[in-house]
């Protein structure tokens, strides 16, 4: 793998250091969402890890489960605005 997979973590309470430190030695994952949230707050930019997005993702995940159990499509009721993509060409660790 040439570049690490960028992941976001929702709910980085007391276990956050285990996530951060556990990813470092392998170099296959880069945690960006909680860092992006902090950077967004500092620079007064909308961050990509919003509660609105988390709620939508949760509804989609539950819909997958409901759909597989019912054997039919399940309509997603909650909609949210897609967050802006990270800019291309950023150096490792750079968020803006």
C-alpha cells in the first residue's frame, strides 16, 4: 500500500489514545476526522465530522440491517449535505 487509508473516528473519549497510538506502528491508517474537527473549530471552518453526518451514517447502517432482514429496500429518511472533500495534494498531516 503506497498511502495510508484515511479514516474518521466518532466518539474519541478515553480510548482515543489507544486508537491513535495503535495505528502509528503499521502506517496503514491515518486518522483524519477528529483532527479535522479540531482544525475546523480552530480555523472556524465547518468540519467534516458533524453530528448531522453521524446521524445520517447511523441511519444508513441500520437500514442495511433492516433491509437484509426484511429482504427489501428500506427508504432513508434523514438527508444531510455531503461534506466537502479534503483537498488533493496535501502533505501527510496537512488538513487545509
